[in-house]
C-alpha cells in the first residue's frame, strides 16, 4: 500500500492538493477535519463534543480521532493506499498512526510537508473565511491555530526526519506547480519501496525456476532457503553440519537458523528493488517471523503467489529431477517425496490462507512449459507491482 501523510500548517493547501493526489494515485482520503465536520453535521455525540473545541481552534482528543480514523481505514480495502490530511498533528498521534498501520500490515511511505510563509498563510485563511464561512477562519482563531501548529505539530516533522520519511515541498505557486512537486516526490518514493514476493507451492511446482526468472526480470534479489542451507552444508560451516541430515530427509530446519541466514542475505543486498522468497515462509510461525524481520527494515511482504500443480504432477517432476545433476537428497525415493508433499499439505497451505486474509494472494496454474507458466506468473506479479508502485 502507498500510504502518505500530507503535512503543513493551516492554509498550506492540503485540501486542494489532496483531491488531486487521491485521483492520480487512487488513494483513500482521510481528513480528520472532514471526518469531524461530518460528525458535527450529523449532530452525533462525538460531533457535539468536538464542535466547541474546533470553534476555538483547539485539537480534538486523540481518543475521538483514533475512533474515526480506524473506522475509515477498515473500509478502504479497494484502494492503492491512504492519504492522511491533518493526521498526525502531534508526536503522540505519529505513534498512534504507526500502530494503526501496523494492524494493516503496512506502514507510512512518506510525509510530504507543504512549506508556506506565515504571512501567506494568514492571507489565505482570511480569504477562505470570507468564502466558506468556517468558524475557525477568523483572525483570532487563525493566530491561535498557527501558534498551536508551531508548538505541537512541528515535532512530528522531526519524528519522520529521524525515519528519513520527511520531504519538504515548496507550497507557494500555482495549484499545478505545487501538485507537480508533490507528484515528483511521491514517484521517487515509490521507486525506492521494496517489492517483496513470497513464492509458494508444493515441492516440484517449479518455484526455483520461476522465482529466478521473476527476480531477474524485475531487478529483485532471489532468496532460496534451500540454496542458502546447501551453501552452508557445502562449506561445512557450523550451521551446515547441524542441518545436513535434516535436509537429506526433507524435514524443516529450525526457524532460528533460517532467520539468521535470510536476514544476513537481505542486509547484504539492500540496494535491490525487493526480494523473491522461495521456501520461506513454510509455516504460519515463519510468516509472522518474515513480517517482523521485514518491519525491522521498514518494509513488509508485498504479495504471495502460489504455483499450483496436481500432486501426481509434482511426483513426476521430483522423480525426474532425481535422475539429473539437480537432484536433491529428498528426491531419491518415493517415501521421501510423499513425506515432503504431506508436510506441505499439513503446514504450508496455511501460509496461503494467511496472505489471503490480507488480500495479498493469488494462485497460478503451474502446469505447462516453463515459458507458459512464467507468462501466467508474470501477469500476476505485474498486477501486484502496480498495487505497490
């Protein structure tokens, strides 16, 4: 998801620019001001409480704001992301937003701050007050709001500067000029967002072949837990000695070992545009682990695609591979092959459900020649890429 916070003092033009940005990037719009004004118009209990505070230019308590925002977020599943206008306005709200987005398995891509001189702000707000009749656009309230902004809201900028997500934008100029500056910054941010693909499927479904092809086409780094472990075994490292016998039987390796190898591989290749994970996660626990690992690097799983093939097809492919130089120890007998397929049914299918619930899942028919399967897979990847970038 592309989640953006549009920042700036009252009168900076956030409302005008938000309308243009949500149209261009297909974002859900969350304006705390609009949400509160709707409550006031409907004369709800929350609206009545908020009206007096808004009329005096004061901030509404976070408890009320969070209630409204969470309700709006959960109803925004059919968009590419969310544009926040007027939130967060305090340091506490910045932490609150982090928590809200965490519940959605996503994060804030950037905070765009419109920079406008104070004199220009006052002029704009007074003019808006004449046209709109808003009670918070009087000279006295304007001064209070700008002072409140300086005291409480500017620290939010420091919060996102520390996370390298704060982008100042010159807010003086025509509407189109400011919009073009904002768009250029967003497009640059999107380019730097990792696309992380989990490629799942039964043993013999072609994950290794297709994963490498997808990684090469999209400038992603291919991470195969099997390859990492085989490298350890070949080099006779301490890890290799531990896992050699387990791998020969086709059994799962302990999460502690796999995590260590994957995190090391990610950190060595952070210059890539993202990663293709093959062979991990293979259990629900590992799915949570991967989420946590990526969050430490300010990223997340973008999508999961399953390569779907019938059991008999998988058995045929694995049996054929056992007669080649690419043979794995667990390809060498029918019992070992069946054991791996049963383990997939018992543990790994649940991973697909995990990503389905997050609306990050698709299935691709893995039967056919390499080129045909790749074509079908790449179609799904391109759709997922558009969702992220």
